[in-house]
């Protein structure tokens, strides 16, 4: 501690140690001190010396500082000092010290005031960069140091996490590729860094953005990992929270990181589109009516946002991915929002230029987007199409050069693969569609084509060439365009006017533009070639231009003239006698020379600006003077240069041979076409057969399943059959077991057939038995019916019955009459008795009357007694006859009951017979179906290559087995 008192306290007597000696003592203190406070003070002192004595601290203290990071993990303060010190010696940026008051320790050898450092010159900065690279290499020699640093970033303490983020960022700046490789293989390395975006402390989150920017530069693997760690969602949320385009530097950092993740990374672009993040970009481009006073940060943010849109629809992306993104941008309204900015007032020039470029690539090659753009009108009075307004800017020489280039690019993208748009542009030049009261795109292009400004000439010529690109119809239509040159002179065609301007010797840029237009116009269009050659001055002009020995600036014009003349040869249909292919080649050979012609033709591709224009579709030029080549024209040159060279060198005989070869090739092509068609048919047949094989395989699997199901059903039928046998009592258990064993030995199909046949035989026997019983019952019923009929209808039986009934009726009448008579006698007797009782009470009656009355009484009583006996006899006879009748009635009732019982039995037997017949029919149908199924399954198994024995073979084998068993028994 005395050392620190001397260093940090007042001046000590004696010679002062040098900076290197002080650093060495501090390093020894860090390495040897056992107290944490001593080590912490020493590391803090090293931090304060690390900027002035960067070399010494880095050389002597780096290992000790790394050791502190490994051993003193529990003390966040010393970790923070160590990380800050490492950052100071590795970082190459000149930054001011931001030490807190308790950290501001200045040793005696160092001045108490901060040294004023002037801006380093180039050499000093280079030395500093080299020093940072050296210390970075030393630090990352052991990959575990980076892993240790990633581990420290998990610490939540601000004094550890923030210096760690800055140190890792500095390492990535100095040796990005090596550090990226270490982080990539480190477990959860990228995920730990992604957690920085979720830190609630903005300074760590913002520095985390800078760290991820450095980490994702040029490393597609890390870019994919970061993207799939939900980076898009987090970054877009931060942009929204910070105010989108109105936000600060944080929004810019987020946009730069998004550009790193998406540029030239098709996987991340697809993930961004599939995650519906394109829709979240639309609110970025909502601008108000008042667009004045944009801050520099807003301009930067919006510029980066437009670049982000362009990355998604860049022409260098795959066509499918670009088309999908273009569709999404139209559907979510992003294209409409960009067109609103395009037509708004007060938008800064650089933002307007970038917006035009962005709209260009959003509509390029997309018919729907191109149609929408064609319908956009500028907010003017009267409204004008956006295309017309943009073309007005392109041909206006007072507009900025980059803006005019952007408009040309937009017009090219609008016409790219858009034959409908090409037709609309060419139609505005035709006499039948010209409207004198309005400005059209065709008028603007013609005005620019023949204006005094060479850049306008070039832009208009290139724009018009794109209206003819790969469109034979519009090339022929443009031949109809007539131009009025001056009063009193007849109109001239547009084609002739272009050649007239060429012959007048205008600026190189103008002539290059016109030659590119003419080459595009007449290529692959024999009618246009004929019109061009019809003018007698054109060919001499071209040959004169090619044959002259001009300066370096004119060599490109000579090459383009050679190309134009070569196109006239290659696409010549020999309709003009003076300018046939052969005569033009002879002219070249006499006036120019074939070798010279080919050499001049090669000037085009050798030009330094040619390769630059061939790289990408967008016209980007440092200055207007270098604006000479168009991207699409370079494709045309590449396509035609070789064929024109061959066409010029060929003789007439070679051409004839070539024509013959062409005919032969055409024949061969026809043959090849036929073979191709045959191959296509065979491919279709093969495909069909493959499908059939697949279907047969599937059907085979289904049949196997069906066989399994049939076996299960057969087993079920067997169980049902066994139950039926138990119910009928027609099968013995031993026979069932033996048949079961036989079925297992002979196969399920044979077992089922034999069982079903036995069941049919049993049902037939049962049917015969029931039929016999039914016949017996019918005979009995008929016998009873005939007996009853004979009893009722026979002569003897009928008369006896009738007499018996008549006698019974007579007796009943006699009994009734006797009963009546008896009642009368009883009445008379009662009257006599009443008179006798009355006479006893009167006077005496003579005796003779009395004797007479007594005789009457006796007579009456005798008659009454005889009548009573007779009555008793008749009653007994009636009783006897009633009993006989009752017996007859009982016999009749018994016969009737017997007939009813027999009739019921007959009905029941008939019902049983019908049920037996129905069951027999069902079993026969089941047997037939089962036979059919077994037969089809056998056929299927045979088709599939399985060995199946027929029933006859099985029976023969069973018979053979039985014979063998009998022989064994006999033995």
C-alpha cells in the first residue's frame, strides 16, 4: 500500500520512475497481491495509464488482466476495470476518457491534466490500427478468451456487461472473421448476444446493436442464426418504439443491422417475407402534407428504410422470391405508399431519388404492379400520369443528374417484360392517337431525342429502345411514326430522322444513344432492316464511319456503326436487290476489310464503361459524360457479336452450305422434336405405369388386408356354424374336433366348403322330414274333413239325425201340452177346494149333491195322478234325449277342436318349412359367394406368385393320407 500512497498521493522525493517501470510494478502487484483491494487498485491504475501508455500496458498487462477475468469473477468492480483496460488497448478509436470521479486516478509520472491530442495524421492512425490488430491477435490466440468474454456478458451488472460489449465490438472491428468463427462454434454464443437487445438499459441495448452489426457482417451462417433468434421482431419493435423514421440514431442502427441480415441472404429474405414483416414496413413511409424541414437523421433513416425495401426486391435475387415480395408489397399497400411519396411535394431530393429507384424495383417485371403504376396520377390540374411527370424531369436538363438517372431506371423497369406498357408508350407516337391538347410520353421522348442536351438525347433514346425491347410488333408499329421537321417540307419517318441526326456529327453521347436505339430497333426485325437500307445514304455513311481512322473517343461510335451494319447483314431478308447479304459483305470486304470490321466491332466490349454497365440494370454513373452504355444493350451486344462475326466471314458457298445445314438441322430438329414427343409420350406412359404399379402395390396391400379380414370373417362364420350345429344337435364334438384338425391341416377354404356342404345336406334332410310330417298332417286333416262331410251329408246319418230331432221336438211339444193341462187341472182343483171351504160355512146341502161332488173329486184326482205319472215319464224321456243330444254336441265340438288344432299345426309346419327353405337359400347363396371369394383370392394369390393348391389336389392328398393310414393300420 505504501507504493500506492506514493503513486496516488503527493510527490515523493527522489527520481521518478518511468511509465514502463510503473506499469511493471502495477502488473507485479496484480499478479502477487493476495488482497482483493490491492489487485483492484492496481487494475484501476492500469486503466488510467492504458490510453497514454497503450503499448506498455498491452504488452505487459494483458495476460494479468485476462487472469483477473478468470479468477476474480465474484467482484464486478475489478472485472469492469479489467474489461475497460483491455478495451482501451485494443480499440483504435480516439475517444475521450469517461472515467467517473472515484476512478480518476492519475499516477505521479503522468500529468494531472488530460493531454491534448491533436488529430493523428494518416501514419499515426495506421500505426494505431496495426497496434490494435496486434493486441487483438494476441487476445484471440486462445479461443477460450472469447468464450470467457461471452460468459461475462451474461452478468447483469452494468459495470461488467457494458465494458464487455464494447470490448467484443472492438475485437470484431479488428479481426472480424476470426472472432466470428469463434463465436459461431461457441455454445449459445449468438443467443447470449441476442439477449443484449432485451436489456432494459438503453446504453447496453444500443451498444448491443453495434456489436451485432459487426458480428453479422459478411457471415451468412451467423445472419441466419440471428434471424431465427427472433431478431426481426425485436428490431422492428425497437424501430416502432423509437418513432420509426422520426427516431434517432438507434433507428439507424436497427436499420443497418436489418440490412446486414437481409442483403444477399435469400433464406433470411424468405423468412422476413413469410413472417409478414413486409406489412410492418408500410407505416414507415407515411408522410404528411407538410414535408418541409426534414432533419438530417430523418433523411438518413428514410433512406435506409428505402434501401431495405430494395433489398427485398433486388434484381439480383431469385425471380421467384422477388415476385413474391413484389406481390406482398402491392397487397399490403406499401407500393401505394411509396407512390404517394413519389408524388408528394417538399420531399428532399435524395429521398425522392431513392424513392424512385425503390418504386422501380418494386414494379420491375410484375405486371400487376406495373399496371398500378401506370394508373397513378400526379396531384396537378389537370391530373397527369406519373410516368409523364417523371419523363418531364428526365428530359429537363435543370434537374439533378442522379434524379434523371433514377427516372430513366423507373421507366426501364416499367417496360421490363411489359408488352402492354410498351404498346401504350408506342401508341402515343402514332398519328391516330396523338392528342394536341395534352403532353404524352411519346412527345416527351421525341422532344428529348432531338433536343440540344446530349444527356436528354441519350436518356430518350435508351427509354425508347426499352419500349421496343423483345417486341417485334412495336418495332413494326414505330416505323409508322412520322415527324414534321419544318414548314413546307414533307414529314420524315422517325427512323430517317435518327439517321439524319447521326450524319450531322453531333456529340458522342448523342450518337451512341441513337446507334443503340437503331440497333435495338432493327435487330430481329427484317422489315425494319429493309426500311433502314431503303435509304440510299445510310450504308455509305456507316461504311465511311467504320473505315476512317478516328481518335479514341470515336472508336466506340465506329464499333456501334459496325454492329448496326452487321445487324443489317444478319437479319437481311434479301428483299432489296442492291443490299442483299452477299452485296453488303462484298462492300465490307472492299471498303473496310473483314478483319478491320471485326476489330472495330470488338471496340464495344473492350470499352471500360461496357463492363460496368453489364453488371446491374440500374444506370449508375459517376458523371453524365460516362453515361454511354445501357444494361439491356450490353446483353444484345453479347448475343450478336459472335453471330455477326461469323456472318461476315462466311462466303456464298458457305452460306449455301449453311442453309443446307440449316435445312438438315431443321429436319433433324423435326426428327428430334418427334423423338421428344415420343419420349414425352413414353415418359407419360412410364409415369402412368409407375402410378399403376403404385396403385397395384396399394391394391395388393389392400388385398392383403382384405385376405386378413376374410380369414377373420371365415373364423367368425366357423364359430357361427359351430353354434348352429350345437343348436341342431346334428354334429358330434369329436367330428367337430377332427374337422377342426383337418381344417388346420388342409386350409381354411376347404374346411369352410365341407362344413357348408354338410350344413346344406342336413337342411335338406330336415326339409324332407318336415315335408313328410306336413303331408301326414294334411292327410289327417282331409280325412277329418271328409268324415265330417259324410256325417253331415250321408243319407242314413242325415235321416237318423232328423228323426231324432223331430222326436225331440214332438216330445218337447207333448211335454208343454201336458204341462198346460196339468196347470188347468190344478186350477180347477183349487177352485173346487175354495168352493168346498165356502160350502161348509152355509146351510146343509142335500145329500145327493154331496155324493156327486165327491165322485167328481175322485175322478179329478185320478186323472191328475195318471197325468202326473205320464208327465214324469215324459220328463225322463226328454232328459234322456237331452243327454243324447249333449253327447252329440260334445262329439261335434271335439271334432271341431281337433280340426282347429290340426289346422294350427299345419300352419306352424308350413311356417317352419318356409323358414327352412329361406335358411337353405341363404346358406346356398353364402356358399356360392364364399366359393367365388375363395376362387378370386386364389387367383389373386397366384398372380402375386404364391403357391395355392386346388381342392382336388387337397382331396387327393387327403385320400392318399387316409390310404397310408389304412396301410399302416393293416401293418
